[in-house]
C-alpha cells in the first residue's frame, strides 16, 4: 500500500532523495529552503546516512564533489544566492563528470533580492551558471508529487550520464503543502560506478585513480571536448520532457514552467471550458529545452504566451524555438498582483491576458 | 616502484613503494619533489597506501597527484578540506584521507575551509607546503611571504603597512580544539627531512586512531621565483624562513576533551 503524506515541496525533495537511496547530504541554511536542510539532519541518521551542515555553500558543493568522487549518491540544495556561490563547484562537477544532484529553491533576485518566490534563475541554470560552457540537465517540478518523483529521476539521469543534475523549484513549490504518495520509481539498470569511483588502491586494481577537474591539464583536451559535446547531444536527443495539451488545435499556446505553470494550467483549462482554442506546454526539462514541440506548434499556432515569474528568461528559448513564425508575448513579473515581494502571478491574471491576446 | 628487471643487478636503493615512478613536473631545485618523496615514505612506513585517498589543490603542489600512487582528487583552489570531508564521511570514515595544499591554496583562498574542517572535528591529515610565495603563477606574494621579501606583487619588498604580516599557520591551527597534531618541518638537511617524516607519521596516525585533525607544515624552497640557484634557495629557507617560522611540534595530544 502506498504511504501518503501531507507535506511541502522542500520535504518532498528530501523524501525523493531517500527513495533514490541518496545517503549523503551537505547543506547550509538559506530561506526558503531551510526545510530541506532540516529534513536531512533529521532523517539521514535514521538510515545510516551522512548529514553535514557546512560553513558555506562553497563548502557544500565541494563536499558533494568529494562524496560523488567515491561513487555514492549524494546531493546538496540551496536557494538563488547560495546557489550562485556553488557555480565554480558545479562547473567542476560537470568537468569531472561526477554524478550528483543539486536543488535550487529559487528566491527573488538579483543579489539578495528577497526571501520569497521568483523564477529568476532560469538563465543561470539552463546556460550552465559557472565558467566553461557546460550543460546540466535541469528538471522543473510543478507540484509536491512531481518534486518527489523528479528527484528520483535526477539521480537516475546523473548516474546514466555521469553528470550533475539540477532540480529547479521555487519558494511556492518548496513551501506549499500538498498530498504526496510515497513510492519508489524504477528506472531500470544503470552504469556501474566501480570502474571509476575512488575507493582506494586496496579496493580496486588500478595503480591509482584520479578525478580530474581540469580536463585541459592532463590528456587530450580536444578529445575531451568532443566527447563531452557528444554527451550533451545525446542528452538533447533523449532527455527532453514536457507536458502538453491541445498543441495541435490552438490559436494561442501558453508556455510556462514550475510554480507559474500551476497558474497557467488553471487558465488553460478555464479558457478551454469557455470554448477558447488555447493550448498548453510545460517544459519539465528546462535544459534540454523542448524546442521541437514548440517549433512544430508554431507551424499552425500564431501566438504564444510565456508565463514566468521573472523579466523574461524562458521567453528567449521560446522565441528561438518559434523562429519568427509566431508572436511571443510575456506574462512576467510586471503582472504580479502586488508591488511588494509578496506579489504573485495569479491564475485569473493569466486568463485575462490569454483572452486579451487571443 | 621500486623495481629492477636485470638478473645480475641487485637493487640497493630506489624510490618509495608508493611512488608512481613518473618524473616530477618541478623546476630544478624545487623542494616539492622532496615533499612528495617524504609523503611517500611516510605512507610506506605506515603501510597505508591501499587505504589512502589524496586531495590535491591548485598550485605546484597539485602535481604531486602524478607522484604519489594513491587515489587522488583534484580539488578546487582552497577547497581540499571540504572535498576530503565528503570523501571521508561518504565512505563511513574508512579511507585515510589527506590533503596537500600550498600557501595560496590553504592560507589565502582556503583558510576558512581548513579552520571549519578542524572545527567540525574531521579526522583528516593536511600537508601544507609553505614556500613563501605563489610559484605556479610566477612569484606573487602569499600570506606566508616574509617581511621585506621581494615578489612580483611586492616589488619593493613586503611592507607590513601595505601588505600585512606573515601568517603562522601551524601555530594558529594548534589553537583549535579539533586539532590533534600540528607541527612544522623543513627539508633543508637530512636531520630536518627525518624530523618532517616523523611529523607526517604522527599526523597520519592521529587520523588513523580517530583522535582528530593532523597538520604538518613543510617549509620549501622555490628557486625559480626567488631567482636563486637551488643551493642558495635552500640556504634562504634555512636563514630566513626558519627564523620566521620555527620548526617543531605545536600540538600533540592523545585525546581531545
């Protein structure tokens, strides 16, 4: 029988990691993701896991690097400003091809911004964020249940590609309470880590392994770049995920991710009830981006509305996908119901804009 | 290493067991090759090669990754103690984890990392290579640069009014409760070499016995950035560095209360 809980998205991150057999977490407190740190501090010792409260996000990501080098499933989490502090480390994890999971529960930016919600880290996570032009798969849940499931998927994809995977949520997804069905997802067999994990010379037969974070210092840099580019191509071909409705039969399509997609989904359903030919696309992977479904839809749909709680970031990816074949409008932070940091893009606002633009 | 493949020749001396056999990447007269050797010898004497994982930082010391035949992780600049924590803890405390860090890596960009690792009570060992300057990047000032020492960023000599004072890391870390062992050695003579090896043995032993953090600072010569021939660089360490940074043990406890 499935176990059911009423919990928030931050704790769902924790449960997802436990159900994925993650046994190492390194984290530093920052609002609005403190429940994640507290969850692991409480739960990991019960299952023989490792929890370390670090002295900084810089330290969190570097402990994660050490743990991932030994082949165990490990993760960290933070929120926007703290996530920014991790960028050098995330670039290093990508360069070293170490599987791990990093969650960013977004708060307002830029800088310290505010402690409440926003979706302003889209560009940072989808373009890499650190130096060197790497890519990480970015998973964007829109509910507590989906957070729980995508964390499990994240560990699978990390192991599959030997690469860091980012979970991008925000203060709304992280703080809201929803019903959660706890169940373990099975993704089938994954590559064995024994061929590369650092477990001491006494444990494996190699004369001394090393994890190299600077691929250009030893070995062939060009071959490395070619190989890593092929990996990114493979991710782009195989790992695109999205939710879509009525994309074949729409005069206007709403494109939205994460918490904004919850407002957008209601507006889409309501518009359809009212007989409006409105479609809906919710990218679940923000990188790789579902370019093809949007490009295909732009052959017959001439208007797109991007709903995101920022100044227009995913907007650029949608514009690139439609290739000037359709208009692309933004419902962004200017559409929040309050001028203070407590403002949100309400479902009725999205519906109003859809009706105005269609 | 060591090995000999000639039937009529007997091996009289050779490299340590845990030496990879690869040439070092250091400039003539650099002490870092000797630092690598003394670490290898300590690892051999303790018989821990098969249980050890090293963490190298950014700087010339990082090239020891190719010299010491244990598993190794290249850490980001200054982050060795954090990476070592991740390795040690994720493996249930089993492996013997050591970091090798230079004076820029540990005393400048990574000072917070080592202090907090000791503060958390980690059971790790750190070998701190102090050559009083930045070698890899061409001879700039480090936190350990001596007063009046000329570097490319203190072209008229380190003036304390502008560039501050040398940091005595071994003494400073000895003050932390989580430190079980802290010492400073040099490699300028056979006597100093042997003493440094003894310090390293003890610093590893504190980790192996689960007592606390083990730390050894090793004074080293960088002839290239001192613009001195190797013999003069060695004399410079003896005359000036040891005068500023006294050799010896600053902490050695059997248990931390």
